[in-house]
């Protein structure tokens, strides 16, 4: 199967933005395949666990924001590099990886998140 890399990139962004900004049920309905495997230890497997997690996050932190810095696609994978801003000026760099099935639907997710440091030994930004 040859994956439509551009479509998968756009779907990963739309999925994440929709879930992050408070509409995870619609995101799942539109972009997730029959089964959804989660590797974030704070979120259970399956569609409903994802919906529950992002619904609670939106209720607790409605003013958070996300910027998509870069997106990379290869084979059945899409990687997102994002900048998240949370209440009280907390900022995080995240990297999310999504695996797509042969129908162009998201079926698996991994992520990594870290606070953006005020200083680095190398002087380079996180982006």
C-alpha cells in the first residue's frame, strides 16, 4: 500500500488540533480507524479513552494553545513537532507520532513532551 503522505499529514494536524481545542469526539469520528492503540501512559487504549482524556483537558484548560512547527511523513507514519502554551505561561515542546492504516485513518499514537527550558547549554531553541 502506498500512503498519501500529504493527506496523512493534513489529517494528523486536523485530528490533533480538533482534539486539543475541545472536540475530541468529532476528531475521532473523522480521523481514527476501527481500533486505536495508545502509547501515552496517561491515556487508555481505544477511542473512548482518548475522547475522555481530551474532553477533561479542554474543560480544565480551555485557554491552552498549540502551534504546529513541523510535520514529517514517511510510509504509514506522521510526526508532529509542536509548541504548546498552557496557563500561567507554561510552554512545552511535543513530538507526536501517528500510524495510519491502509484507509488513511489513525490507528496508533506515541508522544513525548517536555517543558521548554529558559536556558540551554548550547544556546539553541527547541524549534
